[in-house]
C-alpha cells in the first residue's frame, strides 16, 4: 500500500507551496487530496475509451492534487509566476480557454509540477514524480464544484435535446466570468484611487513644511518629479477630457460617473493643476453623493484651494466637511492647520483637540498641538503633546528636535 506515502509526501508538498505563496501579497486558500482508487480507476477507463488505443502506458498525473484558490483574476497570474520560479513545471493547461460563449465549462490554470527531490527521497516507495496544482479564483472554484456534480458526473444525462438547460448553464457560467472581470476592475480602480490619494497626502504634508516649517511630525520622502503633463479641461457636452503631454487624449470621462470624476480630479491635483482639480471636485459636489464621499471631496477641494493660498475658501470647505461628518478627524485637523497659518491659535487649538479626541493616534495633530502651545508660550502644554507624538511615532526626528527646543526654553 503506497497510500500513506502519497499522503505524507502531499502534506510536505502543499506545505512547501504554502511557504512560497506567503512570500507574495496574495490572499489564498489551499485544498489538497490524494485521488481515491475508485476515481483513479474510473479516469483510467475513461482514457482508454476515448480512442487512445496504444500500447503506451497511460499516466494519471493528478493522483496527488493541490488547488490554490484566490480572490482575483490577477492573483491567478501572480501565483503561477511564483510557482514557476520555485518548482520545475512539466506542463501547463488553461482550462476553459477552448470554450465558446455558447459552451459551459470551468476556467482554471493547471500546472504539472515535479515533486522536489528531497521530498521524494524521504519516501522510497513513492512512485509518483508529478503533482497537479490547479489555480482558480473563488468564483471559478465555485463553478467547478457545481459543474463537476451537474455535468461531469452526469454527462450522459444531458442530451442535445436539453437545449434550455444548456443555455441556463452557459448563462450562469458567463455571469460568473463577468463577475470575476468586474471584481478585478473594482480592485484596479481602488488601487489607482489609493495611489492618487497617497500622492495627495504626501504633497500636502510637504507643502505645509514649505509654508510653515516644523508644522508636521514626519516629512515624507518626496517621490521623483512626475512628468510635466498638460491637463486640459473641456467641461461641455457632458464630459471631461484629459490630455497628456503628447496631446493624445485619454478616454472621455462622463461627468455622471463619480468614480471617473474623482480620479480625474485627483490626477489633476497631483499634477498641480489646482484650478482644474477644484472645478472637477465642484462637479462631483453638485451631484447626489453619500456624506462620507462629500466629506472626502470637500477636504480635497479645500486642499486645492489651500495650494493656491486661498485659505478662506479652504477653511470654508474644511468646516463644511466637519459639519457633514462630525466624526471625521481629517476635517478638524485641516481646520486646525489653516487656522494656525492664519494665526488664529485659539481656533487651531479647538479644532486640533477635537481631532485627537476623535483619533488619539493622529500623530500630525498631536505634533501641531504641541507647536501651537509652544507659539503661545505654554511650554508645559507643548512638551505634553510632543511626548504624546513620540509615543505614537518614537522615531520622529522632527519631534525629537522639537523636544530639545522645548526643554531648552524650559531650562531643563
């Protein structure tokens, strides 16, 4: 009986897979099994009856099978690339690629991988050198499980006369495939949005340090200068067109599509085209949007005004954002920053204190509070918030230097 060796070797093989996949940023689930003798024998008979009358030995390569299931289509590609780097690939099969839109069948990437020699050497009676690894999305896996029960195991019970049933199955498979595509599009959009938002945060922090040095606890590393891209606004006929430096237009942005408008505004903002950014933010605010989106857009339009030294309009937007979402610490932080730049220390203290009441770990608000107290001559208050800043971010060079300054003024 070789079954114990199969099971033990497969345990080690899937553990090796798991170890390699943990090195990449993919959320995955691994399933594995040793094929039962009944299933093995049925597959062997099927191969023999498929017209392959040959004296050559028929090899069943999925005796030891592992399945890697992940959320998104791009994850399937990442997993395959990772496994190719680590294991010897003997064969690749992409299931579903051969189906037309009228047919049904599951999509899946199948890799035949050599079992590493160190695992094989531990089990002398192991007569299998290949293990099959299937890579799928969660939706592809769900369809494969159902398809296996309804179709694969009952292929003889679905006849050409069952056209309505076939159409339903094909439609279901198409919907699942479309869902995978949509999930991937949503993820791509979120990634682009987060990238633009991060650029905005870094740009705002750097600009604050230029306007009033020592206002923030951490100054992010400035990324390489972006290309000098020309962004031209054409807001008429229900669209916004954004053109690059070559003059070739990016596809039109429908002004009714808030997601596209937001990306357009953020891109313009990051290109330092603040007038365009503010204009597109305004277009978004003219539509019906949820409070949390309105707060986000108001904060960013306020930043666009701030970047143009239009502090009064910036303050109006930040206050409107705070009224829209009273529990959003960002709005109060920005109110505090603008108030301090306008030398309204009392309003700055009130807004910044509200910010840290909502979010006690808002490091820049803590640091800004310390700076306001310092400017007002309250060194005890300044030291308190400087110490709180260092508790949240112990390696802040700005906070460490500020602490030295406070202690020198206190003559401690």
